[in-house]
């Protein structure tokens, strides 16, 4: 069941439905997923899709595809656009756009509208638009919009569209009520038990044969070019800004240290620290009994626990704060008492207080010289952060005014570095064992998010406020390596493939014998190969979901077969073939298993709600009249998948 929700997850609207408007917009903006699907006038280049009068151009679809692709590549750094498109990314993104516009059109046709004040409120709450004080910053807002190349009206339109989609779909998602009798057969299916056996024919059991000749290697190389393709690499220019670069300028002066000491003199003066334990009791008589018990030697915590209460322990108690939390009389008594003394009961704001002075410590004061190093480090760190923030703001302003990378570097007096060609994870070699430099890993992630020729960008590098100015200098597209460079690998793969094909022929012969009634162990013995012994299979259908990806392929296959039949399947990584024999199917019965039925009802309810959403979206698309230029869509998809002209 392919649900509308799953397909929507690439889009801002989809995540908004799943996580709520505030979180989605904030995250989406951080990822650059704010696009212009305004539909005003006729977009340049004609429309690939028209939804209720709104047009989606090729440029707009390319931009949304780029954003979704970059998000997917964060999870799979070696992914390229061809793989993304061939895996269904193109179709998913296009459907997201169509569904989003269709829902918006349907909502407006039915007189639904989002108030401007509500949209502005959402914008003001987006963290990306907030200044250092945590409040909305108009300057930051303007800078980010300028950098992303969109207007405030376009952003408001996106937020309004997504809000309308949420209003329409939200109630439908919640349609999760499923009757118990409806869930019973599905719950019973989870208890179904299957028994059989599996035999394995490893490729290593097949003789490797003669060394391949050149023509065989050339043909294998052409047929399997993707195996020997060097992934996309990028050369990135970057300039790093770290706190230590300001260490000399940010050094604390004697005057600054003295001023910091003066302002915080109370922190360095001699003081008395007290540890207090307190119990608050509603009844005076109970408070009197508690105090008497503690004065007789019982610990306050134990005495309180005996009457169902808990003692509150206050370390480094401050008299003023203690008085605010209780009252002045209680604070005066507690801070006048000797160590070990029990104070109270004393009437507080709403109950009676019993306080024990657990410990009193005299803390010596600290002179300026004693804390000079501590104050100097704090002042230097603060000044470094301020200088770094000011420099970042200056660079950001310059970029907003169309400064080039070189101009920004020169103005900030930074040192620019040009990387070696980097893979998406920051490595400079294909050696899987090589660990990328942590800095280059972050530089590569930023560089792969930019296109060659795109304006330079600032990216964060760490929690200390470090950042880098980057620009993608050159893109080396993915391309097969010359066979001369990979001949050893091609030879090895050719022989492994020959053995795998041999294993398949043997497995097919075993399969034929088993389906004619030959016991699987005898059929394997008949091959004359040294094969692993037959393994029994015994599992319930519910294990398929519980084990997920850890479930062995033969067990999963067994639950798609008919009894008294055999079939074969390839093992992962070309290791050989399994022949699976299903001997028995034992039906399950969940009647009386209330817990399993309830669990199944919940799972079915979620699927049913999502299915309702999908059907609703399909009905909306029909109602608003979606028009698609299938030929133009197919051409763009072929271009992006590398199949144009093939």
C-alpha cells in the first residue's frame, strides 16, 4: 500500500502534516526547501503541469528536485541524481507538487483562507529568522530571503498553502477506527506458522575456470560500467574562521580583568555556605511530631518518608532566594541556626516548615590575583565570540550585496584554501577504510549543496561558533574509470560472476528435482558438490515485521510460497543461491487474543487513515482538473536520469 503521506515526506507540506506547521517550516527553511510555485502569469519555458490555473515550470520542478536530492544525499552521501531519479525520486517530487497545489486550489475554491496575521506569526516563530536575543529580526529575515532568492510574499504563500493542506488532510489522517471483527483475520494471519527447509549453493563451490581473455573482460566491463564508475567529486574553495584566530586581538587587558572582578565582587567575597533539608507539612500536629522525631535523632529524610513525604535538600542555600521561596521568618531562623540544628515547625505561606541545617561551610574569599587567570579566560572567550560574530555578519552583508568569494575573503583578511577533488563524504580517495578529515567532511557537505557558479555561502563548523566561507569551484561528474585502471577488479568480478552463474545453474537443477518429489537433501547430494547441510525453517508470519531487515531472505520467501513447492532466490552480494522448500502451512487463530487484536487494530487504523488521505487527494486532483504535459515531463526525467538520447 503506497500511501499519499509516504510520498509527501520529501516535501515541506508532507513534513508539515506529519510534524506540525512550526517545526516543518523551520526545518524546511534550514534545508532551503522554500520554492516559488506562485502561478502568477505564464512562467518562462511553459508549464509541465497546470493545477487549477497554477503552472509548474521545468525550472521550478528542477529546483524542488534539487532540494529533495540534496536531502536524500545527506543520508546517502554517494547518491547521484541518476540513482535518485531511477529510484523514484522524480515521480515522488512531482506528485508532491501536484498534490500540494491541488489541495490549495480545492481549499480556496471552498472559501478557505489563512489570515495574514497567522502567517506572520508563524514566520516570527521560525528560529532561522531570530536574532541573538531570540526575537524576530527583520534584518536577518531580509538577508535570508535575499540569499534564497525569494520574496516575503512568496514565503507567505508557501506557508498559507501548507496550512490549508494541513486543515484539509488533518481530520482524514485521524480516521483510525477499525472494528475488532475486521482486525481478527489480519491478527490471525500474524499467527500463521510455516515449516520447510532451505539448501544453499555457494558460488565458492563452483570452480573458477580458466582465466578470462581480453574480449571477455571488455564485454563484462561494458555491461557493468556502474561498478567501476568514479562517483561525483567537487573541488571546493574555502576559508575557515575559528575563535583562536582572534586570540591575540581578544586578549583580556588588566583594566577589563579588574572591572570584571569589581562587577562580580560578591562571587569572590568570603561567604558562608549552608546545606539545608526541608519538609513541608500541611498539619501542625504532624509537623510537631516530625520535628520531635528528628530532634530525637532520626534523620529528616527517613522521618519524612515514614509519613509519606520527601525531604527537599538545598545545596549552597542562598538566604534571599530561600526567603522568596518560603518567607523571611523561616529564612532568618534557618540561617541563624547552628549546624545540625532543627528549626520549626514554622508557619509558612500555606503549611508548616521543618528545616534541618545539615552543613555549614566557611568559604574564604578570593583575591584578584587568585582569579586573574579565570577572569582572563572568560573575557577572552567572550571577546573572541563577539569578534567572530561581527565578522560573520560583515561577510554575510557583503554576500547579500553580491560580493564574490575572493572579495569576501580579502575584505575579511582570511586565507583561502582550494581542496583536492572531494567525494560527498569528504574523502579524497575511494578507499573505504580511509576516514575523511572532519573539516573536509563538513566542507564537502556544503560544497555538494552548491552548484558550480553559485554564490558563495557561509556554513557552520562547530558549537564554538566556527564557520567557513565556501564556493564550489569545479564539479567532476560521475564517470567510469578506464579499464586499464581497474583491470584487476574487473578480472576478479568476472570470475565471481562466472561462479555465481554456475551456482544458479546448479540451484535450478536442484529446484527441478525437488519439485519432482526428490527430497531436498538428496537433490543437493546429487550435485556432487561440497555444499552446506540443509537447514530447517520454522517461523510465524508475525516475525516478518518484528525482525524487519534482519529476517533471512529464505524465511521471507517462504511466506510468499504455496505448500509442497520449492523456489530459489539469490543471496546478498552474489554469494550464491538458496533453494527453499515449503512443507507445511498451519493457519493461526487470534480469537481471544485481545492484545494482538488491539495491536492489529491500531496498525490497520494508521494504514486506513493514510489510504483515506490518498483517496481524498486523488478526488481533489480530479476536481481541480490537473493538466500534465507528459512528453515534456518524460524528456526532463530522461535528461536527469542520464537516458536522454539513448
